[in-house]
């Protein structure tokens, strides 16, 4: 039995697909490789691994890929310091053991008569054989290149500067006998920066198709007054 086709024992949300081994560089390489059954294959198309060794690349060669789309590791770091009325608070949040599968317009240029984006311009041509992306062709629909595979999978582990706040508490003696009992000036930011492992063009918390609401970055200045 092909154990890699089993569903039991794997994490919820785990993706399945083909293992990409690179891009075809010539017609001779295509002829010498297992037959890929999705569409006509040409130089610059994605090359997949024949898992069961039957000379065909089909659904029987799909294997579990990466981790689930729900991180199995979450963590946070919360710290603060105060000195002579100056306060600094910071919150980092992160996730690990999670992957992101690029798809739709993020992965495939000109999808549904759309456009090509800046991150898609390093595509294969005979003059650019070391490209990071497959060819762009009008000869066929390139169904071969749109298969779920390790080629489009990105490590979505990240650590995010979630919150940063800097404040200043005015000394009580500055307030004197006024009706103000407490006065604090502060500046804070939310979702300020994210560090991620891979070169995905998306935020690591996106679903891979860029059709979810993006996280917003907020910066605020304020004055807190207590009477």
C-alpha cells in the first residue's frame, strides 16, 4: 500500500501535493522524465517527483507537504520597563511549524485576464534558465504549473512586533495645585513589523491567495488626563 496516500495520522489542515524537483530545461529532459499527465509540458514547466516509480506523475504521487495551515506553535514575549516617568512596553507574537501555499493571482501571472506583479517577473525563458518561477506561456493553460506542490509552498513561521508603547508620566509636582491629578503622554504602534523565514510576497498570516483582509499597521499619539 502507498502509505503516503493515507489520511489518518496527519495534522488537520495539512496540505497534499507533488514534490517539485525544479524546472524542465529542454525537450530532451522532458522526454527522459516520467510523463506528467496534467497538460502538455514544455521547457520552463515545473518538474515533479515520481513517488511510486510507475513512470507517470498523477494523483498517486501526491504526498503530505509541510505543516498544517494552522500553526502548531504559538508564542509571545511581553516586557516593560519604567524609569523616572518614562515607560516602555513591547509585545512580540510569533508562530512556528506552519506553511503557506501560494495560489491564484499571487502565484500565477495573468490569471483570469489579470496582470503580472513585481514578484512574478523572474520567470523562466531560454535566456533566463535559472529563474525562480516557471515559464509564462500562451500555448496551453499550464495546468501542469498550477498543481498543488512544494514549489508554491512557503515557510509561514514568523515573529511580529505586535505592540510597542512609549509613555511619559508627568511628575505630580509639575501639576501643582491644579485640578489635574494625573497627566501622561504616550505613543503606541500596532502590527509594526514582521520577521518571517521565507521569501513569500504575502504576510505570513495570509491564506496564500491574498483574498483575506490584510493586517493593518496603526500608530497613535495620545494624552491621558485624569482629574
